[in-house]
C-alpha cells in the first residue's frame, strides 16, 4: 500500500480511547472536556474488522494507543482479537504505565509483545506537576512489572521540555541503563491548545544529543520498531538512545504510518487535517471491498509532510485524540 509519494504504509497507530488518567499539558490540557462519546467509539468487533482490512492491504505493525489505552475496559479483548489476525507481525502498545502493574501479565497473554512507556521525570513532585495527578511510584512499579513479564524491547519516552525536565536527561539515561530499557527523547509538537504552551518549552534535541556526547560515546544502532527515531548505542553498554525530532529534523519523507482514532477517523498525518470517516462507512453497511477501497484512496491523499511552525498550521484537536 503506497501513497502518491511512493511511501509504503505498513504501520497503523490505533487509538482505543481519547481519555487518559493523566493530564500532561502537551497532550491533554486540563481544561479539555470535548471527548468522544462511548456511542461513537469503535467496538472491539469493528476495530477487528478494520484492522483486518489494513493487514490485508499490507500493514504489518499495529500499535494500540490512546489517550491511555489501559483505561479502555475492552482493551484485553481488543488485543486478543488483533493478535489473532493472520499476517499481523507486531502488536505493540503505548502507555503511561500507571495501570501497568495490574495489567502487564494479562497484556502479555493477550498477544502484546512490545511497550512504549511515557516517563518525563524521575522526581515525584515534578512528575505530579507534569501529569496533573500522576503517582511516580505507581508508574515505576508498572515499568518493573513489564520487565518481569518479559516485554522486549521496552522503550521509555521522555518529552524534553526546556526549563521543566531538561535537567534530568542524565538521570534518565542512568535509570534506563541500569534496567535494560531503551530511552527515546521526543521534541514537543504544536498540536492542540496544549501545543501552544508546550512550544514555549521547546528544545531541539540536537542540544540534548550534544550534551550527551560530552559524557558518552554514541554509535549508530538499530532497534526493532516502525517509528522515526534515530538510535545510538551508548559506549559499549546495552543501552540504546533514540531521538525523535518532528520539528527540528522532520522525517516526513520516510513516513510509513497512519492513525485510526477511537471514533473511526483515519488520520493521514499527525500535523494535517486530512482524514477519512471509516466509522460512517462501517455503520452504513459497507462491504470489506468498499472499506478497503476507502482506505486505499485515503492513503493516496496522504499529504507530503506536516508544516509545524507555520502560522496557519495549528492543529486544534489535542494529541490525545490522535494516538500520538
């Protein structure tokens, strides 16, 4: 499945909810109340049917996202349905890990093999400030539970924010090195009302990389995954660092992904408004062939790139509505 710019689309980020038990400002502003209603959510059976169409068209990796996917009551059923799809090679999940201590074993049994876990601070008070109400100790316990269940690799995502957590970079490197975790730094993005505030704390990751190179030897490394990170091995250790730079060094020319929201909107670009309403087709009785035709046509209309930073490029919907 290729778009009009000859990019092969093999990766679907599938949001099972736009809700979250955290309120990180860059993703879900605390004043936001415009959530999708449960009646508009895709059911587990609808999710499975659409996922089967995507896999039939060439998608090989599905990542379950949110909001926070672990707040969706049917998450384990959804995971079981997807992991059973013939031809799907990789089912992974992104989480803030707040509920992972209770669910890690069940997720592993349901067919989820890899995890991306958000962790923006190792200081409990700062963590609570960033997340709105997050309990750092609960999150760290969730990460430990995932390690015990054998998820591999486990990638820790740290959104770097100037003046908020950029002084913790080295501490996060040490934390991940000591626990066999991969660490990825992510630039803030100007999406939603929270994106405006996040932009005030934007820091290009080239600064973080230069800082780390003063203390460590970074060598190009490969790490399993479908995303845009540039990976480096740290010294001779097993630690791998990743840098995701949507603003300072965009990776649109190699984009291989699309996003399906909890209400069935196929979003073709994180930083554009292009979308296809697959839920409406589903509930109008579309055949499998008609659904596949709509997906293929949508992929052909995938824009060449986002335009973060331009005056008319502000995306109003919050990051939590897109699955990140």
